[in-house]
C-alpha cells in the first residue's frame, strides 16, 4: 500500500498545498483533480521520488521511499505529461530507450508486440518526427503494455495526463490496460482532464478515489 502523510509543496514563494494525506491500496485508482497550476504534476513527481516535499512522508509498504529508493523504483512506473519521444529515433528505438531509462529491458519482439498492441503496427521503424502527436503518445504508452506482463510488471503506475492527444480507439486501449492492472491488484495514480466516464470504464466499481487540489 502507498501512504502519503501531511505532504506540503512549495514552488517559489507560493504554497501549492499542505497537510495532504491519502492512501492507495491494491486494486484502487486515485484520480488527482485540479486547475492548471494547482500542483497536480508536483504531487505526482513527489510520489515518484523525483521531488522532495517541504514536509511530510511518502511510504510504500510501511517504509519511507527515501529509504527504499531503488526497491521502490522497481515497483513503480511513472509517465509524465510529456511523452519524452526523440524525433530522430524510430518508434521502436524510442520505446527501447524509454524502457532502458526506467531500468528495464525487453527483447525486440516484446517491444514490437507492445507497439502493435497500441495500434502502431507497420510504424515501428518510422522516425517519430513523421508520427502524429497521438501516435507519439501511443509509443510512450506502449510501456504500460510491457509493465503489465510478468517479466516487467510494476505494481504502482503514476500517470500524468495519459489520455492527451489520443483518439477514441487509443483511449479504449488505455482503459483496458488500466482496468487489467487494477484487476491484477495493481495501483494507479493519475491526472486527466478527460470526462470521468473514461475512468469509470477503466475501473471496477468502488475502485476510484478522487483528490481535488485547489489553486
């Protein structure tokens, strides 16, 4: 279980939030809501261990993530609101690098299968600069396909606007990935400006929590 206690975040001379506490259990999804600038991305980056809070604790299985460090990172997948795609590299090369940066590797056939699952069959060897914004997002999201299988499985997914630039078909694929992850006992924290129906279709009844940040 992930437990966040009394978290405080300050950016510049502005306090974005304070006294923030919540927990996420296996099979649960936490939807972080709020206006632009309210601290949603900062909160996700704190939970990932990329940014230190001014105050508060983030614990995984009862241990502070500052102590667990690599053990925690191996159980967590983070995807930021930027896809992190390199324009001059192919879709396949980009996915290989994204997995490598996350400390994981996958054989080429698994990478190709993940891209195919995301609707990119036949585009694996195209440079990213010729792909649409939605297709680039699909390349990044192909990581979730891999992170849902046994050899690469991570328990906690932290996703910042995962549905950005996606069409209806791609949204349905991502919904299915999220639903399967929750069904398998995984945990998800995400932000999205999409209609809440997107989450209701991806999550079992009663599995969605909502956390609102006030700007």
